[in-house]
């Protein structure tokens, strides 16, 4: 019985965004990354080819974090106290991109030095995020932005209460920004509008709709992402931005990943559970529209890479 | 295709008799189209229209119920492609595969059967077992061994109709899923399923083949069918599953059945976990896993609960007083609402801090702090009521509670509601709790 397969016809398209600049493009990256360009719901390749393969970023810190799971410390080891060595190790583990978080203790000089060392240690495109306090973020990111002029860094995190300074310095120095909102389609749109109103072209903005972890609200994030992608395909310009999500950050703070003792026996093996938590969250989010997933554990990276490779093969 | 209100209206008596409770037949038709009323509300509808309307109102994905001994697992009855459009109803059943050649069947089944894990106060278990006749001579014996160790529904796997027939004979009065029919054996398989009153899974290499087989098997009198579309990669499986669900939602009857996936065929446990997760998020009715491991089962059960949560009714936590990090009488009491995400954010931060505390979860109709406060569901009265109802006073020696910073405005009223208690105002965001607890408490 011949079955006529229904195909969705969309008018809209997710914007294409390029991260990182090679020497030819005015930076020092050995390659740049292109994300977005989607014209279908995720991986519906019988309708149209998926324009760009989703990418995996590894999260690193400018100073050794004191609240990370010992499972992460075991796997990364001593490189955690040296962002350049950490970035190199992440590249060796197969990362497409590095996300460097600066620390509250960093001065502008520290931040610039850390960014410079990471840029020297790896040719991967780089995101640089402030520690998350308005004044400190602005102080550090402006310094980084100016000193790495032309690298097409992804700077962040822009939120509704603090986006102007970061967007402005990005605009002036040829970088991109991450716009983060809290699991809500309209909030995401609104922030994109505000940023766009400042004059920063939207093909230099990645949106992070935030997601929650498996078991901790992920279903909200998952549905918000599906709705954002649907809106984008339906032609709503202010939702047509590639999405970047952080399953590493989200899952490694859950008890399931963080804690190995004193938990129910039914939770099973700690390490394998933690990897499942990160991997399953990331995979679900890729299938709901993520273009960039930021992970923490190299084993998760390996498995999510398998998922991406397979999802790209119809 | 689901009918529009106008199409339905044309089949109604159009007398506007109002006996259905609506002012006009058109109004009633619109309600019918929105599936908000039953056709039985109209006493005068013709038998012919009734038949047509029943056909169009049948669920796009047929409901299939597998029965064990007093335990059922259902799949189907789904009505949407994306969970936010309405909700996903029947959670993907998770089955563990046992091979008839195995020598440790009783122990394997007993372990998985006894598995129980609690998530936000809900107990989850494995749903059933799949017995594969890799050694047909031991199949009946293996099914008996499985049945002795569990009461849950079974899936029986063999490509030989005679083997499945003998296997199903071991399970009188049950509804197992036979797996299954192919282009090569469908006629004999249909007979076996019919005789055994079992559901039948159908595999095919293409949607054309699957649709062809479901129609032929249905014509033989077997209606409880399940589709096993396969797919070689995650991308391929995702596309097939999506196409089947889409076609079913467009009332393409030949593919209007739940799906079965076997991620255990994936070759490695890592791939199995990825494929199983995809099956849960993307439309599988039944999932057969090769290996039972508690850590994967827990992750999959939580994923399933998340995806199948009704988006309009967020998961709530049972209100009460919860201990974190073994609190003592002098440990602080932190107040929050029973919205699951709010609860988790707060509980997670406090747990992560290592500091002992008690968390007083107030019934705020499952809303977050600010939303509940704005809606009048998280006020001084409700907090005071929770303090009394959950016996806070008996467990602490301090008579002090910490309320979220967002509702600092409630402290005055609370002091009136709880005379003699000290009301402290905590941070607005959960993430700032550890620092606040270290410094201020």
C-alpha cells in the first residue's frame, strides 16, 4: 500500500550564525563553526537536509571550581587549575568549541590573561562568560571583548537585567552574544527584540532558553524549545535564532549526578548514572532544537557525539 | 480526518431543539469538533450520522492493552505530535528482554521485577518482560520461568508462528504481545494472534509495507496491532516514528497503532541508552531493553515521567516538612511552595550546601513563589497553616522560619498569624541560599 508521507511546509528559517574567526576572517581560530540555518523541525531530513550539524562545547573555568562533582575532577585531573591546559584537554576529548566561565575573583587582567591563554592553547571557537554578577560581568567582559577584538567570541550571558554593556562591546569588537531567558517563549522573544533594537544584528546572537535537567524541570525547557523552533519556522523573526543549552551545568548540580553515597540503591551505579543524566538530557534537547550543547564530562561528549552523528544520518 | 464543526453540523438534525443543552445545532457541532461534548447529547441524530461521527472520533492511535496477571500496560490513544499541544497520555511501557537460552531467568526476572524507585513521591517500576525464543526448544519452559517470577505483561518474540503459538498457550487468560508478523509470515501469525487473543506486532522495512500488512491482518480479524518500524540509525528511527505519528494524527488508519522499539538491538549499552531515550521522547508505546541496569532504568523512568507530564498540570510536590542533611532541633526552617521546580531548586541548593535544614513546603496549588503570591495562593495564612499542620514547633527549638525574599512583604502579617515566632527574610533566588545560610543563620 503506497503511503503518501505528509511533509510540513514552513515559511521561516532559523538564522545562520558563525562562531569564531579564522586568520582569513580577522581572528586566530583554526576553524569557525556555523550553526542554525534549519528549515525543518529537528532532524526531519526527509523534508530538507539539516543545514548544519549541531555542535558540542565543553565548559571550563578560569579557576578551579570548588563545587564540581568529584567524578569530573577525576576525569579532568590537574588541568582544571589551568584554563589553557583544560581547553587543550577538551579539544583532545573531541569538543567543537570551548565555553570559558570567568570567576568572581578574577580581575580584568586575570580575565584577559585567561582568555589569551585559552586562545593560544586551542584553535577552537570560544565562548567567554562572566561570573554572573552584573558589575563584574561588565567589567570583565568589556576587557576581554576589547583585547580579543575580531575573534568572534561568544560573550555572555546577556539577560534582561544586563544586556546593554555586553551587547555594545560585542558590537564594537566584532563578537557575538548569548541571550538567556528563563524557560519562556515570550521572554526569549522580548530579550531578542531588546538586543535587536540596540542595533546588534541577530545573526550575532545565540539564544539560551534554559532548560533544567532531567527530573528537574527539563520538560518545560524541552517544550519551550519546540515552541520556539515552531515559531521560527512559522516566520516569527524574533525566534529565529539558533539555541544553545547547557545540560552539563544543569545535570551536574542534581543530586543524581553529584552524590555517590547515601542515595537509594535503585539509583544504581553513580558514574554511569551521572553520564546518563547528562547524555539523556543533552539528547532530548538536541531533538527539541538545540544547535549547541554545552557538556562537562568527556564520556558524555563521546556518547552525545554518537547521537549527533546518527541523527544526521537518516 | 477529524471533522470540522461545519462538517459535523451537516450531519446533525439542524432543528435547534436545544435538548443537548446548547442553543443551536451549530453550537453543539462546534463543541463536538473540539471534543468537549459527547455525541450522545443529541437524542435525534440518525444512525447513519452516528456511524460516520464515531469513525471520525475514534482515537487516531489505537489503544492497546497488554494484560499480565492483574497488571495491565496500555499504549496508544495519543492525540498530538508535540506535548505542549495537549499532553502525551499512555507512557511508553519499559520491558526487559529475557532469552530462552538463558540459565538464570528466575534471578534476572526477580531482580528487575522487584525494582522500584521513587521520584517526587511517585513509585516507578519496570512494566513487563519480553521473552525471546532464541532457543525455541526452551521457549515454553522459559515463559513459565518468567511467569513464575513476575505478574507483569509479557511480549513474546519469535519469527516462527508455531513457536509463538506454543508460547502463547502457556499464558491463558492473558493478553501478551506477539512479536511478530512480517511479510513472510503474516497469515500464520494473524491466526496465532487470533486464537491466542493476543496483540500482534508487525515489522516492515517501509511504511508502505507496514500499512499493507496492518490492513491485511486487520481483514483477518486481528485489530490489536503494534508497529515495529525499525530504522537503522537514530535519525532513521526518529523520522519513521515521526512520520507514523503524523500520519496517524491525520487519521491514516493503516498506521494508527502504537509503536514498539527494541533499542537493545543497538549493539552497545551506550547506544541502547540513547535509542531508548529517543523512543520515550518520540512516540514509542513499548520499549524493549536488553540489559536491566538500575541506573539506566531510573534515568529512563524519570525521562518518561517528564515527557508524559501534562504540561497544563505541572508536577507538584506533596506539602510537608522535609529534612535535609539530617537537621537538628536548632537547624533553620526554610519556607517554599509545592511547585516541583521551585521545590527542587531550593532542596538542591540546600542539599548541595551540606548544611542541615528543614524545608517547609506549603500548599500553593503547585505554583512558584511569585506566581502563587500574586494569585493569593501563598500568603501569611497559608504559611501559618502549614507551620501548624506539619508540627514545625515540635521539631525545632527556635520558633523561627525563613521566607523567600520575593515575599518579604508577608513578614508583618506572618508575625500576626504566628505570635512569638521570628520571621526571617531569605534571599530571592534559591542559588543564594547556601551563602545566606552560612552567613545569616
